[in-house]
C-alpha cells in the first residue's frame, strides 16, 4: 500500500504561499542587486579594516572555524549519508526515520548545496571574492551578482557554499512536528545568517553571495517538501 499524502496541518510556511513568497523575494532581491551592485561594496565596506584585512579575517575565530567547524560539517554530512543509506536498506527500521524523509533531505542537499551551488554557480560565475578585489586590497576586478565574469576560474565567490549548507538545514526543520517546527525553522535561519555573516566578515563573500545561497536552498527545500512530503510523490510501497 502506498504511503498516504502528508496529512498534518500545514502551517503557512509549508504551503504554496511560502514557495511563492520565497520566489518573489528572490526575484526582487536579484533585481535590486542587478540595479545597485554597489550594495555589495557598501556591506563589505562595513566589515573592511583596510590593508586587505576584514573584521574576522586571520582571527582566532577564523582559524577555529576553518580548522574545526568546516571539517566537522564535512564529517557530519558524510555520516549523514551513511546513516541515510543504512536506514534506506533497513526500510526505515534502523532509525525510525522513513526512507521518504531521508530521500527528501538527501535531495535537498544534492540539488541545492552540491549541484546548483558548488557544481554550477561557484564553478562558472567567475566572480572574485571581496578580499581578492582591488577595492579591498586584492588584484581582481569587482563584478556584480549574476554578471558573468572572468576574475575567478574555480570555487568562486557567487554563491557561498558554506551558507548554502547552513540554510539547507531547513529541510530537517520542516520535518519537525507542528508544535516545534517554527522553533527549528527559526534556529535554521539564525544558523544560516550567522554563517553568512562569518563568511562576509572574513572577506570570503559579498552580501549577495550569502543572501542568494540562502534563498536558493530555502526555495529548493520548500518545493521538495511540498512535492515529496506533502503530496507524497513519488508513491511507492516501501516509501
């Protein structure tokens, strides 16, 4: 028997309105940064200390996050993949977490941070990072968001991979029970904003890099949640 469609009461954030709202915000923000690309320079300037230095660059916090937090996230993602595969093989009996929900989280990570962000945008945008631009002590030209450039060949600034992974945690938050879901969603958003600020304060990313990394991954998570969890697609006996 196929699993019935998601029957829990849908808060506004999980409905189609949330998808439309996120899409509208994304398009409006894109228009703003295309018209006023200097917004990125203004935001970065608030964190710039002069001499190619930024608020958190080369600080103890910078070294701690690079040496422990970022590798730790990679380990957690790896363990999560192994747990997902083991749970899938056991048909949800190992962790009492349905294969459908595991697939939803996996697809959110694959389509968002891995494919769209790291596989496409960061590889082909050609945008130099703030610390690499002449405006902030580097030797590369500044280019606006969404504008194809030739200032970077690999692992470029637009958009932020770290921020994408941080905001992709909203997929887990959306699976929480109705009572606790708003708190977990809030925690996910705060986490994403904190990671975004950290990356900007190190001169690694512009405001638009962080903003659109978050919006893209939130939108992907919402769409997949509606398709896979709310509407129960694809339907399968073991899902």
